[in-house]
């Protein structure tokens, strides 16, 4: 059986806790980190499925570095309680009927003590019950309160532990009730829980809800107890660990005679990363071929490939080889291939735990094009870092077009600095969501010794000559508007428009005319009630689409999300997609599709942070439309070229604050 273990089709690993990962003293059994990490490197998502309650799980104080190897959802109470181990929140699937709890306690009439779990907390009927429970489950005494029986309301009870003086057949008493009774094997204790709760069924339900899995056919399960037996039976591979309960051994596929890590290390082949060394221009380059994670959903692949570029500053290029399901990474001669491979495995394990909602296409005129778009730009045009007269003319034209659009809706004009303060950066939280984009400003201090050192000794600059200025180059315009509105109360809607140079730290080898380090942007920002935000965003989107379409440009409008850097923030990205809070106008060019405008509903979030309120003293809603002027220019030139004679006759022009066709 050992030689037949095949994980190629396995996407999930379910681990029991007590007796499987930890011993009766709460110590790890063997190299648990190594075992889980071995599965993680193969794109397998590990999930803890335990009979422990909320308090008893966290009382173990498991190493956070170990928990981070598992999916953030832990299935407690045999799967009846789903707990986010990082946020320490939980969701209960079923509660015990309060009437059943009262019936049991009343029928015992002093023949037994009890401990109940309610709202994630434990309450005992007596000090004696408390001590017995703590001894039975190695539970800290301070986590259990002692209450008077008359005070118990039995509301939201997830488990009821009965501790009788002598053995009582509670299962027979409750045979017609909607609950299950299990023997705890010690002190005649019995556990009453909601009907039909078992690890196998609850894990199957959880995988369906979170990952769209219909069964356990892609699960490998590890367990040791009687309550693990059905999980081991229903999983694709069920492995009973050493010293398992006879019923678990009977229904498993493999009965381990060694720790989990030792077994996996013996039966699994080590991961190898193919490496190719080549010489280009006298510089030795290495190409790593890294496997695309099997658990990665199709909708996540472009996002995942984009993030691979950030694994190391020594990465020179990243390509997706779809047919081979491989990501090819080119590294310079000083890059640490082993470190990059390790970072890739960590990224793979993180993304494997997530789902990405698909974008929805709202509008499109791509099908109206009789021929594909062809670039009319030569190589020199693509490499230039400045604008000539043609590009300046078009940049002014598009900026005036969007300025006129804002003015027609009553927007006030503003001009802001190109930098933003540390305080503004922290308030808008751009640095936590998109740290990869930030440019910080440095300055030479007004210090004679430093200035003289630069002038006399070195005839140049050294890093130690500079200090942080406490300011950042602005990545967008809109935050300045919120800063102007900060702390104010408005009884009517507000709108402002401003343009400026924005700066984002892009990967050097990805920089091109459609993705620049410095670029021009115009934004239209508006605050008011929710209806005003929705209607204004809709109007801006419709008018922009009309301009785009009449200019003969090809593209579509889709739902979108911001490029959050950390996968922990993917919930935010999915929310944006589900709530239609972000639309993008995506232009189709010869080389790639590119977003040239976005239309955002920010809800109350930014107004709440900046204390911008309405007459009811509640935060207002806000939205914005952002136009990438440089991208509009390049898309236009790649469509029509630089000869004005080839430009469309229906070019829009600005007239008396409105936009209209000639």
C-alpha cells in the first residue's frame, strides 16, 4: 500500500488534532511542521478537523507558525463550529435544542453534574464538574466558570458534557430526540451534541461551501479516533496514525507505523526545480521552471503570475507556459535560485487556499471591429521616455475631455501637490494594501557637515547623506480631495476634479508606454448620499463609454478589483467583484489589454476614516472616476498612428464646458 500512495489528484489534507498532531500533553507528534509543509509545497491545502471546542483549541497555544501552514478555517466540534484561527471568530452550524438540555438535566435529578459549551465558552454546574472536565480534556481551569443550575438558560449550546456519578444510559433516554450521544470513555462521561454531526459530513459540507468540492474524492485524511473513522473511510486516502482506535484502523486505507512526516518523506518523491543556464550579452542567466499549482483556479492564474515577479529583485522575466503548466522565471547570475523556489512554494500554498470570483463583462464593442488592432508605433516610439508634440496634443485633448465631463456635472477644479504626507498615507492605508507601488521621498538634511562632505570629500552622493522626508510621491489624486474635506459636515453633495503626475514603483522589465513609473491621471471625486454616488458613477461611466466608442477604440467594461498585494486581502478583492464596486474600461491593443479608466464606489469607508459627515452626523458615501491620460494617448496612437490624416473625423472637441461631436 505504501508504494501506491499517489497525491497527484489530492487537493486537500484533513488532520485530526489530539492523538494525530499532538499527544495527550499537547506536544507535537514528530515533525508536524515538516509534514504539513511537504503537502503545502505540492499545492495541497491542509485543514484541521477536531472534536475540540473553541476554548479548548485556543488553550493549546499552538505555535502561530504551525497554524499558518493550515487553512485559516479550523473545523471544531467535529465540524459543527467553523473557526477562523487568525481572527478568532467562529460560526456555528447547529445548536442543541434548549428543551432537550433542560429535559436531560431535569431527568438526572442530582445523579450527574455537567459542563456545557455556549457562545464558545464553558460553564460547569459545580466545582467538581469543572475539575473532572479539566482532567478529562486537559483543559485550563480558569477557562471554565461555575454557575448555579437555576441560572442556566441553555441558549446556543453546542455541546453538553454529562458527568454522572454512575453510568447512565442517556442515549436510550434521548433516542427520539434530535441529538446524538457519544461515550467519552472516561469517568462514565457522555457528550450530547446536535444530530448528525460527524467529521466526514461536516468537512464535505465545508469544502462545498468554500471550494465548490462535491465530495471527499480529493482529500487525504489523517486521524486516530473513533470519531475519525468515517472521515478515513470516505476520504480518497484515509491514514490512521500510530496507536489509533480499532474502528479507525478497520476503516482506513493505511495504518501508519511511524510518524506522519517520516511516512510522507519515505513515499513522496522530492520536488525538483528544473534549472537552465544560458549566456546573454556576456551575462549568465538562469531559467527556473516552476510548476503551476494544481489547486490554482483558472481565474487566479494571471494574478498569480503577476505576483511571481515580486518574489525577488533578481528576477528578470516571468513567462507562463500554458501547455506545460509551468511558470518560467529568468534570474540574473546573483539570484538565489533556492530562495526564489522556496518563496514560490510559499506563494503557491497561500493562493491554493483562495477562490477568485470571475469578472463580469458589462459592455463590449470588440465584436464590432472588422479587423484586429495593429500597433502603428515603431521601436523607438515604444522606448522613448518623453512626450513629443503629437503626444502632448493628445494628452491635452483627453485631459480637457474628462475635465469637461466633470465640469458638466458641477465638479470644482483643484490642483494638488505631487507628494502626500505620512499622515495622509496612513489614514488612507494605501501603504498596507499596495506596498509594492510606493515611492518615498528622501532629502539631504540642512547640516553643514553633510553638505560639506558631499561637496568636498566625495564629489557625489552616498546613501548615508540622505534622510527620509516623511512624504511620498502620490500614487493617485483622490486622497488629496478627502484630506480637503476632512472633518467637515455637508448638507449637499460635493464633487471635485484634479489632474496631476502620479508615481508607482513598477518592476523595471515590465515598464512600457502602457505601464509607466510616472504618469498623468485625472480624477473626478464625489461625496454624498448613496443614491447620488450610484447615479453619478453610472453617468460618468456611460459618457466615457460613448466617447470611447465614438472614437473607434476597441474594448469592454468589466467588474474589477484593486491589485491587493497580500492574498490575505483577497476577501476585499472578491467583495469588490461581487458588489460591483469597481468597474474598469479595458482597451484592447495588439500587445495586451489595458485598463484606461476606472469607476469606483467606495461606500462609507473613506468618509468614515476622514470624518466626513452629512447632516445626520453619519459618514457620507463617496466614489471616484480615474482616467489614465497616458494610456488613452498610447491606445489611440496604437490604433490610428501618428499621422493626423488617419485620425477619425468624429474626434470629440471641448466647447463651452460640454463635449460634443463635430
